C-alpha cells in the first residue's frame, strides 16, 4: 500500500509539474494582451527624463487590435511577431532584443529614433516578455475559426429553445440565398464548439473572450464596448428613455447592479419628474429585469416594462401594462422576432465580411461594422456609423391598457 501511495504521489507531482509551464504561459499571454490593449491600466512612459503614466495611449490604438497596423492618419505599422522578424526592403529583421529596445528606447532595428509619437514605455523584463508572447500569438488568435474554406460562428445554445431554432433556420436560409458560395470563397457556418471566429446570438456576453460577440440574444445595456460586441436591437438604456418619454412622471425600479450601469446612460431619470426608487411607490412604475415580478405584485398603478423582461415573467402580468419592443416589425417584416432577427443578422454579417476583406481578422470584422448600413426590410434599418453598438435605436411602445398620460 505504501508503494501504491508513493506511486500516486509521484504521478500527481508529475501532472502538476507538467501543468505549471502551461499555466505560466497562459498567464504571460493574458498579461501581454492586457498591456497591448490597455486594460492593464496606464503604462509608465519616459518623457524628457521623467516617467509619467500615459493615459489613453495603447499599443492597439496605433497598431490595431490585431497588430496588423492602424488604419487612421499617422497610425502605426504592423507589429505582429512574424512581420517584425522578417526583413523588408527598407530595414533588416528585428530580433527579440531589438523589439524590446524599440518598445523602451524608441529605436528601430537600425538604431534610428522613432518619431516622438512613439512612446518610450518603461516596462520591466517580465512585462516585456509578456508583450512579446502576445505579439507572437496575436496573428493566429485573430484568425481562429477561419480557414480557406469556411468561417465559423459559435452558437451552441440555439438548439435549446424554439426561438433559437427559428433564428438558426432563418440565418442559414438567408446565407444560402445571399451568399451560396460564401464570402471570399469561405462558407459561413454555425458551429457548436470552438475554434470559432466569433460568437453568434450568445445568451451571455463575453463568455468566450477574446472572441467578439455578434448579435447577442442577451439585451445590451448600452455601456458595452463596440470593440467587443455588436448587436442589432436598441439598448436597454434607449428603451428606458422611450418608456420615460411616454409618461410625465414615475418611478424606475431595478436591481442595484443594473441601476448602477443605467444611471449614467439615462439622463431623463432624476432630471425630470422621474426618479429611481427601491420599490413601487404609487403612480407609474417602470420595472426592469428581476425587479419586474415584485413590481407586478406591489404596484397599484400602471406598469412599464421591457419586452425581453416580460417574456421571462413567471407571474401573471398586470391589467395595465406598457411595453418597450426593441425589435418591432418593419417594412415587409412579418414573422416572429427570432426569425426576423436571424434574417437581419445574416444580411448584416455578409455585408460586414465583404468589407472586412479576404484576410479578415476578428478586429477588422468588428471595425468593418462601422461602415455597414442595412435598409429597413424585416427589421428596423441598421446604421453602425451612427449607432456603433446596436446599429439602431428604434423602439416601439405598446400600450396594453388605457393609455397613460402623454408627455407635454
């Protein structure tokens, strides 16, 4: 028994020893990502013999989130590892020491100073190693889920609900109709497991970073980053503003976390005769999220709600109800919302992939949304240049009782 116990202990130690380098590599990569994208906080920068924190200055801001080069005036060149390690017509190849010198001393591979727009970052050796690890990984990571034949979008939850199945059927039918041979020779596919290029109709946001989330099933609050998420329905903040505009005064009830996120986005609350409340207090009540069920039980006046909350309501709705609908039928738009959503998601994605180009990366796909406009057909018109996060702020208000007093 002692021999057996000793063997198990040796096996466990071997497993842990094998896992340690992988865990270190993952941690180094994530630290490098945070440094590159700026989520690690302001980076210390040397300026005129002093070290200051460079707020708002990030590697990705100049060189692109995919390290493929910025696409704005005076933007930086590509700095993915393969590009740096290859000689060009105008410079020799970098080596690791040369990359570190460029980052901290602002000198190119020939020793020539970069322009003053290139920061001289003050990074310790571990952070330099982390940044290098990310630059080595970023080109492949940005193209995961994309082959010469297909590009896959992760949607493992669609088959779990009737609405999900309707979305998928409409999405795939639209792809077959508009892009039967794919885009740039790549089929557009829904996949159930990684690797994938982006998520599609995800019920939970940012569940699979660094994949971007496209057309999430979860309603967007309005404070999400368009660099990570692109939807196709008016945000919760916009719906709240529309409901507030339908009555002269009232009380908004929401869970603390949702209230904290909405408060900076919805100026009409606390700026008019509307206010935030901990519970219904008579008059009109706008109840959001998990607060809707309690408000329905306690309210003695008209209740305002979001359509996405109403479908999850486990108690009987009140006799008097006004609902914000972020996906109203438009143009020739009949059919269930899930079907129309699947159709417009496919239309929008096809146009975005065309704009992204043959060497599409995750970052470029997200950026390409800014130039996409989809006319009103089965869905409200989408214009991501005007509404980067959602493409639309269209909201329909349905009064399911005697109309409440309109605004003056």
